C-alpha cells in the first residue's frame, strides 16, 4: 500500500521516514507509522519518548498505530486521507485524543486529502486489475 510516514522533531527537522512494509516483511506490525516511530526513537530523546514531535502520514492511522503514537508521546499527528473503516484518529475511533489515556496528541486531518486518496485509489484499482481467476 502506498502509505508513507515521517517523524519531525519539535523544530521541524525530519528524524525518520518509512513506508508500509507489511507484505514485504511478512509482519502485520510493519505499518509506515510504526517503522517511522521505531527509527525516530533510535535518533531522538531517551529511546522511546518522542515528546514535541510530529508524525505526518498519508492515511489516517489504525488503532495499533494510534496506540503507538500515544505510547511514544507524539505531540501532533497530521494525516492526508480519512479511513472510515479502520481510522483511529477521528473516523471510527479517536484513540490519540481519548481523555482516559495518559497522553493526548493534537490532530490535523485531511491535509492534501484528495492527493492522498488518489494515490490509494490508484493502488487499489491496479490491485483489482491484476487479479486473475
């Protein structure tokens, strides 16, 4: 899937970027957000706290990724296309702003929404066209 993520330091400097590698790695946790958080954690902070950092991603994060964003204490989440079926940053759930959790992030959704949605639609159209049988 054409999903990419970047983690920015508090001053806006890119710390890490990643793309979805779930199929490539055979790892159900290899979402772009998780891979970017792992890489950024190696470069910034005390090894896991990404306080003050921003994560920007093509598609609204799922529940797993939203939970990781909370646990990493990311300050801001910016995403392009909304995901009404699995989105956990405002569509289906709103994990990162849940008042019951110990950390909450600012959310900016729908940034370059049409462009991000078009990338995903093109990818899935190609997938359907490549099916045989």
